């Protein structure tokens, strides 16, 4: 099954996406489904962050085709972007910002 995943603990999930509210939910979706587009927030409440998901992707080589970073924290966004960009296969597109509304 091909899906799009939106990781965020507070924001409303956009149409066409499956919502993951925490790291475990997001990782489970990455493990069980083919994820075409992944959009990551950084701050997830508590000690969990979108960086944890980014590290899991790098460590497990389970890459979506496209990753957006919709966090409003510019320092965290840069941190996730550099980690993902430096390890991503050539066919994966990493966007240093949110998806554009259509």
C-alpha cells in the first residue's frame, strides 16, 4: 500500500495523508507501508522529535520518495535537512520547508 505520512502532534493532517502523532506511529507506517511523501515536524511533545524519525530513516535505509520539513523551528529544520540530505539516495527529494498548498 502506498501512502503519504504527516508527522505532527498538534497540526491538522492535510487531505491525502495519514496522520502520525508520535515517532512510534511514524516508524510503524514507514516499516509497514510504502511511503511516497513524508512531512516531518520537529517538536512532538515530551522528548520525541522529528529528528528521531530522520535518524531511523538513515539507519534503516527506508526512504520515502519525498520528504518535507514543516517544523516552525528553523534550527531544528536545518539539522534534520542536513542529516537527511547528506544520506539520501539520489532519487529521494528532501525539501527544506513545508509542502506548498495547491
